[in-house]
C-alpha cells in the first residue's frame, strides 16, 4: 500500500482496515480484548504498519491530562553540579518515558520567564532545588506534584524531599582539620539564603563547640571567585590571631580563598589549609589540588526523579540521605607550630 506524503491519521487507518476510528483507538491503545475480534485487531495493526501510522502521543496525553514532562528548577547554571543533577534526572526520566525541561532561575535577576503558557497544564510534576525555590511561585510549581532537593524536610511546602548528607560532609571536614591539629577555623560561608548552607554553618559551629580550645570565625560571600577573594582577604588581614584553616561552603569559594592567600603572601597548605565542598572539576585544577567533599550530582538527580515518580504513582518515596565523601588532597596539612 502506497504511503501518503502527509502524516497518516487514525481515520486513514480506520478506512484502510474497514473499521471505525473507535476500533482503531481500542486496538492501538491495547484495550481491544473482549470488545473487538482478534481478526479485526490484526487487520487494524497491519493497516497501521502499512500506512506508517504513529499515534500523536502529545495530543493523546493532553486529552488524558498527562504530558509526561517534568520541570527541573535550579539556580543559575554557574557550576557543573546542576548539569550533573539534570543528567541524572533525565536518565531516570527517559527510562520511564518522561522528558525533563530545565528551568534556571538567574541570581539577582529573579526567575526566568515561564517557558509555558500555563505550567500546570503542560507539566506532570516539578523537581526544585531549595536554592531556586522562589521561582516555584512564578510558575505555580508549588501547586503541582513536587520534590524538593537540598531542602528542610520539615518546611518544604509539604513536598517530598531528597537530600545529600551535608551534615556528615561537614563532620568529615571538621574531623579532618581537627585531626591535623587546627584549632582556629575560618568559615567562608555562601551568602545565599538556603537551608543547605544554614545546615553547613550550624553543623560546623556545633562540631567546634564540642571541641575544647577551638575558635570559629565566619565571613560571608556570594558564590563568585572575586567575592570570595575579597571576603577572605578581609578576614585574614583583620587584627588578631589568624585562622590556620578555611572551611569553604563551595569549591568556587575555595578558589577565591586561594587567590586571597597568595595576595597576602600565605602558602597553601604550609601557612593555611583550605577545604571545599562539591568536588567540581575546579578542585583538581587548583594548585595545590583541593581537599573537598564529593557530592554525587548525578545520583542526586536520579534520586530526585525516582522520588517524583513515586509521588506520581501514589507511593512513598525512598527515604535516607545520599552519602557524601571527603576527598583529602594537598590543600590541607598540620598548622605551623606557633
């Protein structure tokens, strides 16, 4: 049978098979048993094959109220971390016939324009980083099935949460530095109003409070290298005892701390130890290579998507934080004797 130059429709299949469009829908939707005969079903399938017919899944899904599309809301894509989160989420989504649309919320600009005329009509669910939570209101994302990443389980809009074990990551960093003999630490904290950074500050303070003879100084900076350099330089040149180690909330902040140390003549790790958190490619580009906490971004995205699939299926999402791992490198060493 010759194929038409235009895309064949279910009406064309019905005409070729000598049946109604309703019968075509039943057969191709695999709902024909007990409603049409085996012979008729075979005739419809053969006609669809001969015509090269493919169902219009988008139109069918819209009629059913499902588009099998998920929105991933992240902060501005300033590091590869959220690219990894997207990769992991998209991989699991594809295995279940879903697509993932990325929605970055640029810092200092407000959320990007809604990519849909009506987000609720075009989406089945949302996965959102707590760092970009403000964007949810703009797209009515908080009114859809929702999973929050890096978010307080007790205050996440009633949504399911998926978290990395950041508390344990900070514990590993602190124990590493205390074990080397450091007692005066500078916390270079991300100046971002987010639960994940509040947890880092809270755990670091608690760990040092439990260690006798320790001191904690804090400096805040936006997550840029220049801002981190300026904040670190100011903290290290303040009159009084100088910290012997810097705990950075992010590897990019650590890069700024490196620049500050060199500006004021301090060598890493001889005069100053530095740690990061993320284990970005940047961590091994720095010299010396950065001691940091590895966060598995792709696994984070996978778990986020698996949690959303569970919510959509009416199941309880898997529980338990994702383990993280300290990667000791050359940026940390025992402090110089006073």
